[in-house]
């Protein structure tokens, strides 16, 4: 009989003045960070261990730090939590802000204005000016730097040396239709242009919809843009196309890697990004158009593409890679591709619409979110090893050992 796991959710209290008792560490199994209700739910796949919810939350690339905030009556209370939900700091700021970016080391948190409640993901809002705050939690005491910027900005990522905040600037500010990447120097608030590798990244770009993933070393950020039209670049000028925007967080430059024309149409969320464990390959999987591209980030080019019969069109896709397998999920199916051949070797039924997928650090099991539960599958056979009811669970953002 298949075992049912006990996953009780303990709410994180965000009320000013509430204390926290230290929570026990997970002794076995994995700790899953699941996107839910505008934040994260941390769930241990073990009989005992910490579990918590963090509303309005973002995390460091390795989820070593989760930043969550509660804004009300002109004040924001920011909390930094470790993986177990233990409080690291509690910092009060003026204004009503939400955390948007955490630095790779977890020391810095960038906060900005909240999106409108019914705004579509990745669709910019009209804004003549942008108020940002950057919290340095490692300073003693914690340091808050405020920036009142002229223009429509959204934080993107921190540089690896924590000296700059990369931002997307939407143009025109009050009627956005284009964007460009800018750098905010934290020492003096100066806004500067991004470096461009061999001038291959245009000054201004258009693109609708995007999905992002960090490199395993968290020194590069890859963003997939699709449905680019009038402000194209390279060989795809002035027509629909798609590209991967590579942002080097260490050397502070950007480069656009054009994708084949097959990636240019359809919903942006029907495509997914995955990196190999060592970061030498980036995979772009488009479920609806039935194509996978293999990108070599260090060579700044697409190495190859392959046609794959994934299944019925879907508007949301998930992908994760191990050393020798690429798992792509869409609709109610997980398709397993052998690497490096990209040959389909298995198709597993998700028993319902799949809403998230991720792989354990050692590649031995994968986790699939479907129909209000999370299934733990053998990565070699697809056999369901365990299942747990998790109402409202969506994308599985990270699996910690």
C-alpha cells in the first residue's frame, strides 16, 4: 500500500512583535518550496520537520534565505527566514512595499511597489517614478537604502559582488511597449546602462511573457522572451521571434541568444527553461510547438534543436534536467528525454493537469504537483513512491536536500 505523508502547514506569523521558537531541522527526505497564494509553502517530504508558509515572498536562488513582508498602514515589515522558517531578521520600513529580489548570498533584499491585484504576470504597469528600497541584512545594524528613481523600473537581480542591482526599465514609462536593462549602483544611486557582449544585446527590446532561471552557480540569469515583434534584433528583426536574454551577474554584461523560429508563437508559459547540473547546457522546451533547443551559455549560441511530439497543446510547461535526463511536463503528461540525444524514452501520466515539476538534487526522484497533491516519483521508472495532499500547490520552485 502506498504510504500517505503527513504535511501539516505551520503559518509564518508576520505580525510585528511576534516571536518565533526555533524549528527543528529536517532529518531525512527533501524540503520542497512550492509556489502558493502569492508566496511559498515549505513542505518536508518526511514524517517530521519544519513546514511553513511565507506570503509575498521571494527567495535566494538556492532558497537559503526567504524574504517575506507584511505591508499595512504605510509601513512594511520585512522578515528574512532560513530554509527551516526560523527568523533571521525583522526590519521595519516606511511605505508599503513588497520584496522582489534576493541576492545570491541572501544578504540583500530589494523591495518595490506592489503590482495591482488583477495585473497580468510580466505585463508592466504605467509608472512615472519608482520607489525602491534595498536592505543589507548583514550590516550591523541592518542598513536600508532608499532610491527615488525617475522612470518605470522593476528589480531583476543583484550582481554577484552585491554592489549593483540590475533593473528592467519599461519605456515609455506611462505607456510601456519596450524595455531595456539598467544597473543601479547601490553606493550612490546612479543608474547606468548594461554592458553588451560584442554589442549583441540591443539597447531596447520588445517581448511579451517570460520565464527565468539562474545558472547553477547563480552567476548568470537566463530569461526567455517570446512574441518579440517590431523591435527585433539579429536575423529575426521585425517579425515574431523568441530569444534567451543572458545576464552575466559577475561581469555585468548581457547578450541575446536568438532561438529558431519555431519558438516565436504561442503562449510564453508554454515554454520552460532547465539547466544541466553543472550549467554547461541550457534547455528550452516548447510544449505547444513540440521543439527543444539546447543552448551553450558559454558559447552564446544554440547548439542544436530537436522536434518532440509532446502531446496536446497546453499553456503551461515545466522542465528540469539531470546529468542524463530531461523531464518536460505539460497537460497531464511527463515526457522523459535521454541526454544528450534528446530521444524520448518514456511518457508518464500525471493523473490530472500538471501544475509543477522538480527533481531531487541527486536526481533519484522527481516531484510532480497535480490536482491538489504532490506525487513523489522514481526518476528512472515513473513509479509513484509517495503522495501528499497539498491544497493550492502550484509550481515546485526548489528541492532542498
